[in-house]
């Protein structure tokens, strides 16, 4: 029996296995869409609980559970983004094994990249996050976003071209402009 | 800027670690969902199938009852009935009433008179139909499916045990029963074999709290009233956590004892 069926029948172990297998990329995706740890946490929690509800539309013949869950996270994040301004937490969680100077530069760069990605049009941003950060194939991104792979590819190209322009001054190996 | 330089820059944006609270909250949400969505989760087609099966069962029982008429039994006097509620507990300690029942004790067994499942009228109707049909079905088919000597052995040993309804399954359509061996003579305030863990007066009836030997990761405590024929006025079911402590998952509580004048 697959994990979703077992979870819906009340088997907690199956539900937790489903959670353990998928929550990490879903959390990263939700965080990068919303910019807020708290929102990402709420979205991922809601995403898993939604699978248990009678009205849940998941159909294994139409999409894999991973694709379905990414779609739910996307919809939830869009709802929240419609309601709230961006939380702007980017960079605050940077690692702590660097010197204070490195740390400051790293945090600054991280904030710049995050802002550059967030300034992309919504559909380009989602495609870029899924393709670059989650290494998701274009065909699967198309299923998450209900787009054909050609449209996904062109949006990804436009997103990357735009970012190259925005971040040109910060290309590795270049001196940082003031 | 080439593609690999852009990739390197994009990698500077890292995601924070997942908060530890996420897994706990999701797990708590799962537990809560099991008590609130179970009946609604039954698909409409399956509800129709259940209703059809009950009708067929009832029709069959009627035909067999006509074919094999039973002797009329003398009316049974029930000295008391007990109204009880059945609760299930989520991980965060919150509770939901799953069922209300009215029942009494006879020969060590708890006999259900009626029950209701709050907020789910359909579940109440189906549950009552199953309560009426299943024992009848069992009586009608036992003579064909169980060897006479086995039936006789079951009848003889019935009075050596004390049983009770402890809750219901996820859909609350089927009742859960537990039975334990009667305590040895001389320990009759204990009613069942096990460790006595306390004494308490519930609804003006003295009870003895007993934990029967079960093993595994489940612990039950029965508060039994000897003056009510060893009826359990309270039953708790606890599950062992990984750290060895116990978590309350189910409880049956008597709300009222109705003495027959």
C-alpha cells in the first residue's frame, strides 16, 4: 500500500515517513517563496495535513506525491504573498563558522541574491527556485505550475538573463563596486 | 557573467534549517485529524455500500428468524444502566468526545443499550444498525460455523471473565471490547486480575483501580465498582512514548448511574 493511502487510513508511521521524505525541499521552497521561516513552517504543515482531508484532490495517476506537494506549497505561498508584504528575513540565518568580516560579506551577498530573485516576476521566480535550488527537471516544474515544458524553459531563460544583469556587479572574481 | 558564475552567486542564498517544531506540529495535526475527519472521509460510494450491506443483512436476518423461530425469553430485569462518554486524546492533550453510550452489566459482560456519535448522525444510525445486526448474525451463524464443543467451552468460561466496551475504531462504527480474567476469590473488590493502583468513589459508588497485565506498549486502568457487578465506571488507555513515559490516548467515563426502581 502506498504511503498516502496508508496515512489516510490513519497509520501515523506512514504519514511520518511521507513527511520525512519530502519536508526538507518543501520547506526550502516555501522559505524562498515567502522569505519567512514562520510562514514556510505554516505552509509545509498545512500542506501535509491537507493530504488527509476528504476534499484533497491528490490523484496518483495524475502526478507523483512530490509534484503534488510542491504544487500545494506553491498555492499556499501565493495566497500568503497576496496577503502580506515580504517578511525580509533573508540572510539572518547565515552560518556561524566564518570570520565576522566574511560573515558580514556573506550575509550581504546572500541578501542581495535573495532580493534579486524576489524581484523577478512571480512565474519566473518560481521556475528559477525549482530549477536551480531544487534541481527539478523542467517537465516536473511544468506539472507543478501547470505549464508546458517549453514555457517553463523560456521563463527560466528570462529569469537567468535578468539575474545576470541585476547581479553583474557581484560576479565571482570581480571587485565589488561601492 | 556566464552561467556557472550565476549559479555560484545564486548558491550564496541558503535556506535556514527546518525548525524542530515542524515535525511535532505536523504529528499533532495528524492525531487531531484522526478524530475529526474519520466519518467525513468515508467516500459517498462506500457509504451507499455500507447502507446496502446493512439492508441485505437485515433482510437475511428477518428471513432466517422466520425460518428458525426462537423461544420467547422471559423479560429481563436490568437493575441499573450507566451513561458513559468515550474520549480520545491528541498529542497536545486536547480531547474529543467520540461516543456516548448507555449500557449495563450481565454475567461479567457489558451490554450496550444504545449509543450516539456526536456530530455524525449518519454514523449513529449505521452504528446502531450494526449493533443490532452483528450479534444476531453471530448467533444465527454460530451453529453452522463453530464446533458445538467449542461453543460449549466458550459458554462455560464466559463467567470467568469480566469484559467492557473500551472505545470504538477510527470510524466509530465498530466497538472495541476488552476482557480480563476475574480476580481470585478473596480479592473480589479487585474484580479482575491485575495490580491494584488505587481506590476512588465515582458517582457515589466505591471503585478499585486495577491495571491488568497487558505487556507491550499499552497500559489500561479500570476503575471497577463491585456493588454494580464489577462494572467499570472509568477506563483509561495509555500508550508508551519512546522515553518510557505514558500518554493518555483514550478514556471512558461514566456520567450517570441510573438505578431501576
